[in-house]
């Protein structure tokens, strides 16, 4: 087959994206997109293989969908937004991607640079109103790299560099702005598209001496602890961690887990609220965790040794982060855990008296904790129902084969998490509206598989549900959205209670600035885009409603359940 011959820089841009392995082009278009729209139309006539163009009626949905695809495929996707105004709307999603080290290729147009004489020049009033001296300044702190393309023929090299930087550890988003004149430039006649010449920098393993020191600390500890947060989509890291914990009876706790990294039914799992274990520990291995515990709520023992492991164990982008790190191991998590396992085996026998006793103690504690969670969940029916009960019903309906995306809704303690990537949660940055778009991205990347996105009612409002449902229908994405509706901004309420536990707000019938009443009819909004929608007010009705939603999904229809829950 003859290699495609682009006519413009815009066409070269689209061809290079696909050449680099980018499958989707999520776009919230504007007047700056004219060369790209022409390029897609011409490419279709020529039979070119280009990234799938996905028009998104809101930037939050575009950013969240790209994030969701990348979480489950590992492949960065492209998002392009409209000049400065679209970019501003997408910044919240960018902050989430930056916080969670998600590689993403973010582009935006720039208002045309010229007033006359060039293809792509200004021809609408907004082209003066949208001009900025430093448009990239809006996103610079949340990206690994940014640039403003000056010439059309430099775009392939810029893409090559952008992608290599985005995929180098620690990964993250990059940004390139593209003025309309640049995209509309004629591609040099007869000039082939250059092949990629840059590869991402890969992580290896820490020095053997550092691993030996970590093994000494863990082997000599009487109360060792492992803390994880976001390595749960790495299958090799998951397996290495399970093997390490099993062999040496090392408890694994997960505070505010973004991507759970350990099976919840495993006797070495120490739960999702490990504050007591943190306070008691004399050695802690922190794996890829920005916030392994809350210092204001938990004091470490004076003799506790802390080891931090990850691509960037000190989380260098965060200005203030005072977690101790007596030993910092920068490296690939799976490779480092394998080395640590081997080093521990030289120091600690799996059948030693200390390990056997610890294993028995942890097994009993795990069983007791699971029973307590299940007791709350099983007894949590009624109207409104306990969120643990709703979580349990959803988990029983879909099982471990489904992928669960949760934003302030599902409690992972009540989910039977058995495999890497089964449960995905929101970034520490907390930009709301992530859950439903991310779930849509996961469904786009995993057609034919069950995807359940569970969100709080406030989170769903932030997701721009009208736009989200329209796109889900357009793309035939049969995911289930479960809205955990408690009618309140609960994270804000908790923050006020944490700071002023005996304050006047704690005694108010309705705490100021926290109410989300009256609640919208979320099911009706879903039905407006031909989705299956129901409101579930009583816990006894939830199992049957879930079965009806499953039937709709199997028929190719998106579904939404608006579930009335009480405060836990």
C-alpha cells in the first residue's frame, strides 16, 4: 500500500497520531478545528487509518474518557480543546491526570495569529476575544512538557517528543498548542512522514545495596506493614506484592486507594482504613502512594522505619509532603518487589515461628474485619439504604468480572476485589465529575465487558450528565451508572466536622453550603438519551433493579440507577 500523502500539517498531525498508537481523538471543537475537520473528511475518502474522532459536548467528558481508556490500556490518548476557553474548561481533568500520573496528549487550538494574508487568518469576532499572551501558562504546572507549535512541518517531531515525555516515568500529561494557520500550512510536497525516533525512558530496579537495606528493615521488624495506593493496574506488581505478602506474612493496607493493589479476600489484606496498623508499625514499606496516611490523624512510632518505593517515591511535584522516607527506592514496582522478595528469603524463612505467628494473627484479624463490614452491608437495607448495602448488591450482581469505576460512592471494603484493574477510583486532586466519563472511557476500551460507574449525586452533576448521556448513546456504550444519592455534599460536610467537631455547623439541621436538595431526576436525564433509567428508594428493590439494568446493558443500552442512600 502506498504511504499516505498529507496535503496539510493538520493531515500530517492526524496521521502521526495514529502512527504513534493513538486510537482515539477526543475533541470539543471550535473555529480552530477547520483544518482538522477537512483532514478527517479527506482521510475518509482516501481510506487512511486515523485515530477515531469522538466529538464531546463538554470538556470534562473528553478529558475523563481519555483518562479512562488509558487506565485500562496503558496507551495515551489525544484530547483537543477549543483555544483558551475550552482549555480552561478542561483544566480540572488535567489536574486529575497530573495527580494520578496518567499520560495524556492534550492539544488545543490557538486563536489565529494573523488578521489578513494567510490561510486560517482571523475571520470571526471571537478570534480577537480569545487571544492570550501565554495560553500554555494556564496548564504549565499540571503538565510535564508544553510548547506552542510555530511551523506545520515541525509537528511530527513535536509529537514524538511529547509522547516520549508523557510515557516516561513518572508518567503524566503533556500539552501542545496549535494555531489555525499552523495546522492549515501546506505539507512540503514529496516529504514523507518521519518515523518515530524517541522512546520513553524506562524504569529499572534500585541498587542491590538499597534493596538489601530494605530487606533488613522488614526482616527485623516485629510489626511490618505495606501501604499501597495506585499500583493496582500493573498486573506484574499485583502478583509480586501478593507473593511477597504471602511468603512473609506482611499485612497490606490501602489508605484512600485509587487503584486497589491487593485482593480484598486475602488474609494478608489489612483493609482500607489502616490507621491503627500504621501507628503500631515498626517498619513500613510505602508503594507508589502520594498520601499513605493522614499525619494529623496518625502518629508514627518513634522507632518506625519508612521505606518509600515508586517511580518518584518522594512525589517531587508536591511542594509540601513531609512523610518520612528513611530509604527511598526509585524504580519499577514489580521488579523491585521481586528483588525484595529474594533478599527477604535470605533473611526470613516463611515457616519461621515469627512469620507463622504473624500469619495466624493477621488471618484472624482479616476475618473479623470482613465479618464486620459484611454485617453492616447485610443489615443496611431500608429506605434510604446504607451505601455498604448498595455496594454489596452491585458487587453480587456483577461479580469480579466487571470493572468498577468509583467516585465517592462504592466502598472498596465491601467489594470482592480479585484482580488487577477491577476497581478504579478518582485521583487525590479530587476534581469532581471524573467518574462517569472515566467509566465511559473504560467501556470504550473494553467493548463487550460489564462496566459499572458508581458516583455520588454531586459528582454526577459535575460530570455534565446531559453531555455524558448523549455521548454514551452516540458511541453505543452500554455501561451502568449508579448514582449514590444522599442529597448532600458529604465531603464538604465531613471537612467541616473534622475541623469544628463541636461547632455550630455540627448542630445545624442543614449544614450551610452542603445541601444538594431538591435532587434532580437523574433517571429522567438518562432517559432523555434513550438510556434505561430507574429510581431506587428502598434497599429491598435494588437487586431486581440491578437485574433490569443488566438486561438493558446486554441489549446494548446504557443504564442508570438513582439509588437513595443514607449517610454512613
